[in-house]
C-alpha cells in the first residue's frame, strides 16, 4: 500500500489516491549519458481524486477566489494553496519510508462543471538546491539580523598592518591567510638581484603587496548560514577539502578596501520642523505628534517613502498637488584623511561618495517630485543604511536630514488670509554620536566575481561529488568513488523477469575533456607554447572510437602554475601575464601545505619596520595527504603533471582520483548496459539505494537508473556491468575499507589523516596499536558513519626500519572483524 504525504503549515497530511493510479519514481544520481551532471529523484505526473479530503489539502485551488486577500501584499492570497511553491513531503510503501522530496501541484481537471482530480508531481530535494542560490554573487553572502542585512564575510575582517599580515604568513591557524604569491613582481629568495630578493633589505616583502586567501570550508559555512541549509559528510571534513583555499585576487594590483562601519544614529528631533509661507505659522502645539518615526534608532534603517501624510498639518482647502522629497547626509570630521561614504538600499549599494575630506554635505536623494502633476512619479520605498570607511582612521559625527515639501495649486483661504500657492516644508533630522573608523581590510571586496551556484557547481565537478538529500535542507556530500564504495550488494536474480532482458553497448563519447578556464599567466603561456595544451587540463580520447561526440567537464576556476626556488624550500607563484603585467585571474583554488621552514630568512616589512621570519605557510596546487608517502599526494590538476615541489610526475590528479574508476569502467571493452525488469518486495524496494551493486547471475552491476512503480513493486533497472575489482570468475572482491591501504613514510615525525568507510556495517572504532604506533591515535569511540581519524607518527630514532599497523574494528550485529593498515617507517 502506497502513502503520499504533504506538509502543510508543518503538519503532514496523507493524500488520497485513485486505486488504479500508477506512481513511478525514476532515480539516477550519476548517468553515463551526462557525466558532469548530478541527477535526483523525479516522477511522472500522477493524478489524485478531488475528494473532500484532498479538497481540504489543496484548499479548493481550482477556485481562484478562495482565500482572503492580504492588502499589504496583493501577490499573496492568505489561506489558498499556492501553486507557485513546492511543498515538502514523503512517500511510504506498506508503512516503510521510501523517499522524501517536494510535491508540486500541476493542475486540476473539471468535467461537466464538476472538479474531478488534481495533477501532482513529486521531485527530489536536490533540484531545490539550485533554486535557493538563484543568481546570487558569492561576495554577497549575508543574513538578516534585527532587520539589518549583514554580510557574513565581514566577520573575517582584521587589522591591515604588518604584524597582523605577518602572523597570517607564518601560521596556518587562520581562515584568512596570505600566500607569498607575487601580484606585481616575481619573488626570489637568495637569488636574483637584491631588489628582487625578499631575504634582502632592498627587495624585502612588503605586507601590502600580497593578496589574501580564504579557506573554502569557511565559505561553505557561510553558504549554509545564508540559505538555511546543511552540508554534511566526511569529505568536507577531510584534508582534501579543509586545506583548500580560494585565492582572493579580483584586481590587478592590491588596492586596500577598508572595512565599512555603519553610521549609528543615537538621537533625532522630538518634532518636525515646519517652514511655511503662511502669514502666521501653524499652531506649534501639534508638532510633537510628527516625530521622525521613519528612522529606527535600533537598526539605523531609514525608511524613505512617499507617505507624507503624517508630516503635514491639515489645512482646510490645502491641495497637496506638487510634492517633493530630498535626503542629505552630512559628515563632520577634523581629520584630513580621506574617507568614503556608502549608502545601501535593502542591503544593495545605492550610491557612494568617495575620497571625501573634512566636513561634507552629501545629497543622497536629490529633490525629486512625486505624485500630483509630476509625469514620472517616483513612489518607490527605500530602506537606507549608511556606512563610512577610510584607509587611515578618522573620527566623525553624522547628521541625516530628510525634507518633504508640498505646494498647493490653489490659493489658500482661511483664518490666515488669502495667500497664492501656499507651501509647507517639513524637515526631520537625526545625528550620530562620535565614531571612529579602523584600518581593517574588507574581505568581501576581494572575493572573486562568481555566483554561489557556479562556485558550488565547480566544487561538485572538481571532486565528482554526489549531493545526496537527507531532508528538505540537509545534503550529504560524497565523492562518487566513496559513494559506490559505501554501497552493498543485492542479488536480485530471483526477482528478474527472464523474458525482459536487453543488452546494449553504452552510448559514449569519442572524447571527454577535463578543463580549467584558460589562464593568462606567463608560466601557463610558456607551458602552452612548449606542449601545445593547457596546463592542468586532460583529454580522455579513443582515436578508434565508433562514437563521434565530445563531452566537456569544465570548471569555473583557473589553475596557475607554481614554482620552487632552486636550492631551497621556497615555493611561490607569480600572477603576471605574457607582457609582464599584473592581471586578475579567474577564481582560483589552491592548497595550503602547512608551515614550511626556509633559509635564508624572509624579510617582511612596512615603510618603517620589518620582521625576519624563518617559516612561511606554503601554498601550491598539490596536497600530500599522507605526509612523506608521496603515493597519496593529491593534485588539483586534471591529469599527471610534474610536481613543482619534488620534480616527480604526480599521477594522482582530479581525473585519476575522482573520475577514472567510473569512466574507465564505461569505456572498458567488456562494458554493457543491461535493462531488466524486477518484481521487488517492499523489504527490497524501500531499502535499495543507487549506490548499491546489483548481482545478476553472478555478475555485478552499477545502477544507472531505477524506476519503481511503487504501487506494485515492479521496477525497471538500467544497469552498467561493473568491471572494477572483479576476479576472472566474476566473483566480487571485498571493497576497500579506508582511503589509504598501506603507508611507507620516512623517519621524521608526521601527522596522517585517514578516512574509513562504514559500508553496510553497524559501526567502526579504532583499536590500540601493538607496536611503535601505540598511543599515536585515539582508540575506541563508536562511529556510525564514514569518518576520519588522525594518526601522529613519531620520529624513528632507532636506526632501523620498523613496521606496525593502524587497527580499526568493524561490527555488524554481534560479528566483528579487524581492518589493518600496515605502516612501514624508514630508518
């Protein structure tokens, strides 16, 4: 028995179904026909009866007049079912949870003037993720707090001075670091001319010539906060992700943009100041009724609109025909330092006044007519906030002045006599207390110009991530390899209809391209000239293929080259083009390789003093996941490239680690696509996952798509023969339990992070090592999902090579087994 439930105002309601209505849900998480796209559950449209029960749920949607109109927002109808939005819901089969997702009302059917049915569609939660991001820019990530929009990147602003930047050059403990990457000159260490050598006084590194870099996991944290969603999974906690940084260079040369501070209004007039050309002024006893209520002293938001009624005295015969409004911000400071004024409307920049000095009067909104005889009335409502910044601190006070004038088209006749075209001007003022700007760097102003959607999509494509909805707002991130590795095996041979089996070759591509954005970098250009290809890109091609199409996986990022100084441990990059001019790269991701000692020392300075540092945080496009065991060094290049650090070929690029298993299985000569139909019991239907493997007649398959008709259990599968980790007799082998199988490290002390996979076990926990690894990692602690474990391997001072094993115990029910990772340490 099938149950479909929809949440209305937080409560689930079951939808009544036609007895013979088939509901089929088609699922696909990765499809060989579109390698760079992540799929999700969806359904064919199905109809439900217009029963009294369903009419209550859909609130008689077919009748557009149902519902009480909300006059404050004419686009909303209170009480009516809203076809413009999707409603969270879920499906059960025989009382077992099956899927959750979104329900959309697609229409209603009337016959003989009587409502008969509604048409409903069920969509997986993943499609809603893109809708949340819209076309929002990454730099604008924000939240609303007490009615004020706050940019989340402002939490990262910090003092812009030599000491602060130096601390973020030598330590990787911050979310914002400063890579030693040349933005307008190439950096040398103990080489080049003295004016180029950052170990020399005449070539020293100036703190204000290096751009910052921001930890990507912090950006993800802000995306979650801004959109009310949650990303989870061992992957985003792993080094592969936690040590990834976004290089914040969106301009050719570094021009500091200081943090803006909001003007804090503390007092406003008790009454409206009234100017009038009447022979006698209005009765001043009424003035206290006309306060500056449009300005909120708590949020410092000024609502600037055309509602002039509260500010004018009701003279008989006064015709409010010509009306104008104006807004001015005054800044008073004794400082001669330059400052900037920014005015925002609903959190978006409305206007700015730059490079001001001394006392200024700034017309935010010029005198503008509205209503009456004005041909182009401006009736918009503004919610203004005011901010000030300066590269060098200033102390200032501010005053905002709002004025509205009204002129009558008729002569006034009353107790004050006849006056032609009487006029009133209402003026309201508010002032701030004394405030002082600080020289804090404004991080959001350096965030590259990229949308949130493009940034997230780029990460998904880069690491071939599966985005698995676990609720309406929660998403589990997992690489495709780990996703399939977590799957279990189902032998469905006995459920298959042997009369409905078709076998086809996969419809593939002649060529698959893996690309970054083309780089203008000088070194990248030299590489292009030497090898006739782009640095970091990769083409997977079969010259003899019967297929003709090309499929491209392209990232929105740039991959510029790093270089190591000959003879020392200094790594850098230079952001110059072929004309040796600075340029702003496309958004670029780089890896933090930790603190690196260096000799000779680096001099970092401002205009009057300097520090001598013997360590710096090294950045590159590689990450040594297993410290000195270079077998597991991960590169951000798509293919194999020569490592700038150790000059060996690094074969573990993005393709090799995150794509090769799946794609090479598809391009295998033995690859087959098998279409079968199975009659599944509820015990299988509700628990089989797309990550699972299907066994049919002793052969193992991956699920490309599955489409169960959940009323009956009849399920159509499109399967791909799994040629990975299969023995010659087609017997499945045991899949890996951890991301690292063995370790071979040198004799130095080092820290290794390992990832363990739960698979179909109930839990895993670490066991105490028996040799030199005793006490190097925390033992015990039950883990009920994929997780990470850190091992601190001590230095080997014995003079002899030694061997031990990292031990992890897995439990399924009362059964358990121990998984070992051998560790060999050199003498």
